[in-house]
C-alpha cells in the first residue's frame, strides 16, 4: 500500500505544481482573489434563484453578505426539494440560468489549475450544502450517507479520478471534513463501487488516525479517489462547497476500477470552455415537492443523482 500511495501522490504533485500542505493523497492550492470571490457570488445567486422560484410569495434579500444570507434563510433553504439528503443542489428547469452561470464561473478555476490536456471534467459542478447538527437523522442513517467513512470510488467514481473541493462559506472547523489514508486491506478488494458505507472493515478505527483539515474560503482542496473521508457535522450553521471530479488521462497501476456508466457525465476541457455561453445545461424537471419514486434502476447508485442534457446555442447553419 505504501508504494501505491506514493505513486498516486506523485501523480497529484505532477498535475498540480502549486500544491501546498500536501500529504498522501491530499493537497491544497491558494486561489486568486477574483476567482474565489466570483465563485462565492455565483453560488449565492443559485440558491437565491432556487428560493424565489420555490417560495414565490416570499421576498429574499440578495444583497446580504453570504454568511448572513444563509443564516437568515436557513430554514427555507433546508426545505428546498431540489437538495438531496447529502446536500447536493440539483439543477431544475426554473434555475437553469443561474446554474449555467455557476458552471461558467467555475471555468476560470479550471484554467487556473491548468487542467487543459490533463483530464476530462465532470459536468455539472456540484454545489453542496451541509446543515451541520440540523442535518436530518434520516439522512445520517442512509447507507450511502456522507457522514460515514467512504471513498469516491465507492460512489462509482473511477479509480483514476481526483475530486476538487472549493469552500464557499461557513464554519469548516465544526462542519468540515475528516480524512484518512486507506489501510493495507483497502487494495484491491475495496477498490470498487459499494452500495453501503456503514460497518466496513477497512473503516474501523479511522476516527483515531483521521486528519481534520480546516478548509478555508479562497483555497481549493485536492482529494485522490483513494482518500477515505467523511462529512463532519458539529455546528449549527450551514456551510457550502463547490466540488467537481476530474478523470485523469495518466493512469497508474492501482487504477483498477472503471465505471463506464459515468462516461456521459464527463466532457473535455474544450467542451467545458463553452459551458454557460455557447453550451447550456438543460433539465426538464421542476422544483417541486413529491415523494421519491420507489426502486432504482440497476446501477443507478453509482451514477449522478440526476440526468441532464446539453444544448448548443450556436446555429451551425447560420450564414
């Protein structure tokens, strides 16, 4: 396992030469002020768009600073039906303009990280909200709850992927992430998709050796797909984070799990460059309350939580 971790960590360092505070399978990068500030603004606007679209008779003050905005409207945000139990905000037809604006705003981060030629990039990006101690007990008890130790591979991500997390707001000391390197027993038997994260032998005792990085706004955090991690929910506030995964072109020998069911979720750097301007993400589903449908298609637990289409805004037949 030590040699595998060394090889995977070396790959991260090669792809991200600006890496700071690196440790096995993990590192962080300081962002330019304009990129960090634009991500904060775009994220707040997406949630604002969801609020005014769902609570049509209410008024929301977009001019509030982001911390005050989420504190003031916490209860209503928690009841938005397009937020999954794990806090993922799903794009719906009413908010496609703001979601595409967010995708467009994330691309300068991809440029800064110099991802061109290195990988394919997941689309759309994830905006996740964690509600701390107010997170529902039902969500915490789900077999795939992010509060259990897990790797992104167990959720169906390919072994040659890296997740990039960028904090937007909130208390990441109390409502953050814990991480740990995998034990020897992890490889190769647990390098695969797993439908339940609870009670696995490779996660026993991780709390005793875990690292609790305190994420900060203005930085991006790099997680290798082998890194074990979990959501920490100890505070009363909300915290927000933008995440997206990249599928690397350069593979190492430990990249033994591939999930073709996720292929459609990735696009090239040149395709991403057009997102929010020449290409738009679209959905036909509305923000609406309703009971979740029982039963899922085979393999659906290892794909994205929803489906989308992409539409080109360029008329190829124009004169």
